[in-house]
């Protein structure tokens, strides 16, 4: 496979071989993918374009979330997974994994679904324990709030005992707990970044207004980028890019894994210290509303009993939290490779849960669903199609004083449509009252507001049915 040059080539390469020469732009394209020479990685086939009189057959691949167009005579179907390797200025096709991976994803999802623990509840428990362990000035035993305490179905029997009593063990575990909490941005920090962006974008605009807006938004966009990277949703991809050594990786999933390893050294009840043989704690709401994302906050409250948690119980909760992150990763892959009724490529989908700290320094979680819908174009210019791609963003968050709030955003170029749902009537009225101000702030960013609607209630829920294939169904 090779990158198309500015002048269309006379012939194209086969799947196992490629031309020996390439010009500088091709190298720049491959360098932008952060692929080292000789490094192998996975790619997903997004679109196949037949040969024309002036161009060879082309396919659009997605590598590490970035699209790239290559020329090849191999018959590569949209949705297929490929194992490729960089060889100088070309890509070599090592293996076509086909679309059979969908069933493997289904099996992996079916295995992980019954063993998830709610991230927000788990992070609240971690915050409570971090304050309670020696060195924090708190008491020796943690008594987390009822919302963070596992239900009886998650941890059978009476939860008793204390956090690890060995001084050295307690210090090490508290350090591991603190590293998890340090990943979460504070509400005040995010508000300051957003305020800076608003003040910059509010300056008079000119024909180069888009550039000035980008400059003003760099603070908050950079912070959001770091937030997403630290969510644990891309741990394995980052390890693959960094190589076998992941000691420097600092995201939620890797830190939870390190916490589990530390707890395994303390908990003597887990056979041979094997995390794989551990029965994770379970949040019933995640089982009852399986593969629904964003997830509607549970209406039923947890038991009011608050009981101390020992190392074994915390270990099971951490294992359930790791499974929750893995389910979101597998679910994203399954939706991105699912078959569509018309045979067109499924939209690339990312399901993210982003933890943050509110003004009371309590962990909260925003659920985000991001979809990239390729807009079909009649011309053969693939770049034009990419520029017309529509991005859709669904957000769900439960605010302390305002209750559950949901956002549905669609962006095509600079054209934006937004819907806001609020479950509480008072919150809906606030949203209605502030909608004009929100419209003006979005317009100041250079966006054309097609629609901005505030609705009282909940949005239609997006579900996925686990079957022989994964089919996205919208209720």
C-alpha cells in the first residue's frame, strides 16, 4: 500500500508488496500517524474507492483515530480490521483480520457486562478511603457514603474489617488512591479555562476570526484533550504507540491496575494474588441497563447503611471499575464495526466516561458519546467528503443542584444544532432563560447556530442489542 502522490500513479501495489520509492509528502503523512519504521499496528477500513481512468483503487483507513487514504489492489471491505506495518514510506498489509472480529467483540462484551462497577460510586469510595488512611489526617477506617457503598448483590454478607492496618502498606495504598484522584480536573479549573476562552473569543472578529477563535480556545481544548487521554479509554492504544514499557502511562485504567496490584499484595483472600480469578463487585444498574449509553441515572437510591471497607472489598470494586472501562472500549469498537442496513460503513463511535471533581471535591462523571458520520458526496474528492463529515456529541451529567442534564450536539463544518434536556422543571426554565446567552456565546466562536432547543424531560435512549452481530437500535 502506498500514499497517493500529487500526480496519480500509473499503477498500484498489491496487498503484500509496494513500490520501493516515495516522495517527501508521503513520508510526512506517515510521520503524522506516529508510526515508527517497522512498527506494526491495526487499521480499520472506512471506505473503498474503485479505480478510475486516472487513479488506482483506493481505500480510506483509520489508524489511531486518524484517516489516511492508500492505494492498493487488495479487496478490502469497509469495516474490516487489518494488521499493517510501516516500511519506510509505504504500508505493508500483514494480515486481513476480516469482519469476524465482531463476534469476538460480542463474546468479550458478554463476558464483561455482568461484572461492572459504577465509576462514580467507585471513585467516591476511593476519595473517602484516601482521606481515612494514615497520612491524610483522617481516621483509620473509612465509612463511605451510601452511594459509594456496594450493594448486597455486589458484596454478599456483612462488609466488615478495617482498611489495611500495616503502616507501610497503608501509606503505599493511600499513595495509589491519591494518584487516581489526581487525574480528575476540578470544576473550578475547568470553569477558569472556559472563562478565558470566552473572553478571548469575545474580541471583535474579522475575516481571520476563525484563527483568533482557535487561539482563544487553545486553553480549554488542550485541557479537554488531556482529560480525555486520562479517562482510560485509550490505554491499550497508548501502550501500543509507546511500546512495551508503560511505566510512564498515567490514565485512569493504568492507575486502577496499579492500585489493584498494590491491593493484591495486602489481600490474602485472593488465590495466588491473581486478579483474573477475582469476582468483581457489580452495580445492578449497569446490568439492568446493559449497553445503554449514555446511561440514565438510577432513580432508586442505594441502601442507607454505611459500612467500613477492607482491602478485599476494595479490590473487588476496583476490578469492577476496570471492567466498566473495558466494556466502554469494547462497546465503542463494536458500534464502529457494526453492519448497517445499506451496507455503508458504521459511524466511528467513542463512548467515554470523564471523571471530575465538583466544588465539594467529590468525584462526578460525565458520560460522552462521540460519533463521526461520513457525509456521502457525489464527487471523487475524498478530502471534500472528510470536510463534510458530521460530528455528533451526546453528553449526560448529573449536577448537584440542577439534577440530570443531557446535551445532543451535531456539528457539520461550522453549522451547529443543539438540544438540551433537563429532568427538573426549574432547570429546564433556567436553560430556556439562558438559551439566548448561549446562542450568542456559540456565535462568538464562529459557529452558525441552526437550532437550539431546550426540552423538559429525558432524550430518547440509545441502546445496543447483543446478538450474533451488534446492532445499534434507537428507541
